[in-house]
C-alpha cells in the first residue's frame, strides 16, 4: 500500500550525497557571504583556510572537501598548520587536524610541502 511505502525508510548509500557539490556551493556564496570584503582592487575574503584571501573558486576554504590552512600563532612563534579530512566532514569539531610548527622557516615549509604531497591534498594549490 501507499502508506507502507511512505513510512518505510530506505538506506542511503555511503558518500557525500546529502551535500551539494562544490560548484553549487560556490554559486551560492560567491557574491553573498559574511566573509567578503569588496574593494577597488578586487573582492577579498576573510574566511578560514583561504590561503591568499582572494574570492575565487580554487582558493575557497569553505566549499572544498579537502582544505589546507596556515595561520600565525598568537605569541608570534611559529605557525599552525591545519588539514581538513573528508572522513569527518559532518563533524565540525573533529574535521580539522591542527599541528603547531615552531621550527625554523625552512623546516616548516618542507613539512607543509611533504604533508600536502603525501596525503594528496589539493594538487591545484601550489607553493610559490
């Protein structure tokens, strides 16, 4: 009967089917976001995990499943390197893995490069 079909719950396959794609999310937030800062030189953003603070699809830190972030430590000694995992995408408190790097700048850069390469984070992001 129809009532049986409506009340019966079907299992969803594993994956990210409940979320919109990155392209759809970008179309929604590219012009309307609380992080946007519109200036004469262009549109900038203050969102977390946006490495260059530019409002572009490639650099956006909110819409991609794998994100990379680098922030300065408050005491001024070192940086905090954060990576976002796909595994915990529905759990915001567990999503990011943060590591404080306090060695010299050369070791810090090599650690960040090595981590991004080995874990295959965002091949489109290149260090200059």
